[in-house]
C-alpha cells in the first residue's frame, strides 16, 4: 500500500475485557490506526483497549454490533481513511489475513472484499454454526442477487467509496447480510479472499450459541419483510 493510503481497523466490542488488549496489541503491531467501539460494555473493555493503544469510542447504551461498526466506520472516514478493515474483538481473526484482504483489493480493484472461511479455513467450526452460515449464504443470495461463499464473516475490507456509500441500519447481527444487499443494490464491485477463523472456547462462549444463530435468521427475515 502506498504511503498516501490510510488503513483503519474498526473493532466493535461488547464485554471483551478478557481478550481485547491482546487483540488490539497484535493488530497495532502492524496497523497502528485502530478504533474500538465499546458498545456500552459492563466490564473494562474500553479501558483495556485504550491501554493497548486504540482510540476508543463508547456507546451510552448497548445498540448491537451493526451500530458499533457504523460508528467506527464513520469515525475512520472522518480521520481520512482510504481503506477500512472490520475486525472482530473475540480473537477469531488473524492479523495476517488483513494483508490478504489488502492484496486482494489491489489485485481486483474491488470496492469491498469479504473474508471467507470457506475459501480459507475454519478450525473446529460447530456443525450447527456451519449449517446456519450456509443457510445465510443461500438467503442472502436469494434476496440480494450477490452470491458469496461466506455471508456472515466479520473480517472484511471497505474502500472509502464503499464505506461512504453503505450506511448500516441493522443494528445487530443482520447487518452482515444488509451490507451484502447494499453491495448488490449499489452495484459495488466485490471480491472474496480466503481467511482463517479460529474458534476458541472463549469465542464459542461469546457469539456462536445456537440462540444467536437463530436470532440472525430471524433478523434477516424481519429485515426482508420491511424492505
């Protein structure tokens, strides 16, 4: 990437005090511009992210991951970002995959690059999670006309053009399919890149429960009804 390009990493976080310092420190070693959006955590997520060197923004009430991403993306744009990477706070994403996204964008000139665990790898993915992810792929392709191999991966790259064009209105987990829908509606160029998702005991306890998976599908259905 040229010196004129500004890469910002946006990390939404809710009650991630156990791991957020290490996540920020690992990312910041290579990509110093990081904004963590503390979505009204009940622990010290914000303080630990700040101590690791991140800029921290805090929501006064819990709004959801989609809303936290929108807050972080808006802030990064205000700082002059040319490329924005969304990155999960729970330790599932690898820092080296950021470079994979950046290289894919350079090679394809895509407006947005989606990370795909199914083109790369997903260690110890729970069977029900795989089922829900595959269902989300089909649902999203049907409703948006955009076919991806992985519709709910939080690791993605947005160019400034894409970040300015896409406004996330789904506050919670359905934001992932909303983004894909807007890619289709706005005719943005997109690509996928192989990445690795590392499922750990911690990340499974945070966001991979069956109830959360069902909630994603329910939110997608409701969002479809209100289009």
